C-alpha cells in the first residue's frame, strides 16, 4: 500500500532521515521518500497506516 502523508514539522533532510528511520522500525522493507520542501512523505509499506503514523509521531513529527 502507498501512503501519502503531510508532515508540517519536517524542516530539513535530517528530519526526513529521522522519519525514514521511524518508518523502517515498523516495516524494514518500506520505501520512504521524504521531501522537506513540500512537507510530503510517500511511503510504500505493508504496515498499517495507523502503525506508520504512530511511529512518525513517536519520532517527534505530528501527522495531522
């Protein structure tokens, strides 16, 4: 499944790396593309949307 999430607090590529690492803890096979300019994160994953959002929020990036 492909998720497209808006992460307003993502400000730089390091934020994108943190978000990517958080997603990988839930699904190590996930493909993550985080773009700090658009605040958009595209994730190809087998995990549930709730699990992915929880992991990103636990890393300090609220997902509205």
